[in-house]
C-alpha cells in the first residue's frame, strides 16, 4: 500500500540577484522501491521544472547526487524514501562546495584543486618503457591500492567534516585517502618526506580532528579511519 510523502528542498539561485533562499515542500505518492533520485525526477518532471539537482549514473558510482538528507550527507540514488518512516524528507545542498542552484553544487572545481594540491598522480624517477613487461606488483599490494581507488569523489566525506567546514583549504578525507593510495603504490617513488611537504600541516593530516564523520558517511565504505591514522603515523615520524 502506497503512502503520501513530503519532500522539502532549498530553492535558491545565487547567480540571480532577485533570488532569495527559501524552502519549498512537494507532496507526492510513494512508489515501491522509490529512491530520492526517482522522487526528485518525478518532482522536476511533473511539479517543479525549475528545481535543480545533479544525477548521472543512478547507481552510486558517479557521486554526482550527493546532498544533505535530513541532516546527513547521502547519495540520493542510493537513498530509499522508505528509510524515513514519517515520510518527511528535508533536502539541502552539500556544504563547503560552491552552490550552483538549489541542490546542485560544484564539487568538480574543489576536487580538481585538491588533486593538484596533493599531486594526485604517479611520480617516478624512471622513464617507462612500454615495450617491456610492467613491474610486478604483489597481489595484496595491488588489492590495497584498488581498494582506495574506489573513491567516487562524491564529496560526502568533505560535507560531513567539521575541519573542512572551518578550514577552506583543508584537503579532507578524500585528499588524505588519495595520498595514502600513492604512498602504498610501488610505482610511486616519492618518500615520506615528499608527502610531508604536501599534507604535513593543519590543512592536511594534522588538521583532522578524528571525529570520523568521513567514514560514517562514505557510500563506498572506504577504510578512511585506518588510512588517515596510517598517514598520520608516517608524517609524525618525518
């Protein structure tokens, strides 16, 4: 048996001088297996064509649909409306990221700046010869690298981070996870001293207050807690 649910979303366009922040409530009939993606698509197609939100894959892979749902950062495509027994859902855009409109934020620019900040690429002291077989990597090490590579850069860890809200230049768990990924990759020849130059300050590893909301909200269940602790131990020894 279906029920009626209400979704309240922020409406605001910062690029329009006449626009003022307001909340608008939409009422619709819940359908079996309804996610917030489905609900918002229905709202945009039948009730409010002007409501903005971001979606791409609908499968928890692209990370585009991050938003604050009843006070917690979540992916809309992976959030069922049945998760909310009272049938009342409040939506806000992710904090710390520039607001584009309504529920849409610019995570791309933030992620690009973070990637440059932590030099998110393999640094090697040798020229790769593509005519030769690649360097052998132990399966266990390759598995560890792949595990950290599962990050989809959705921004939920950043949105749930108190330090990121207070420190504009904090690299966040996503940036620290990226550094951990390259520090364990045998293809990368950088030393702990090199990584210290990237994250050895209060905008890096020492800015983390270990509240661990990043791991609590990560939709891919990445081991952010252990990897941040791993990097902090390494950086303290430098």
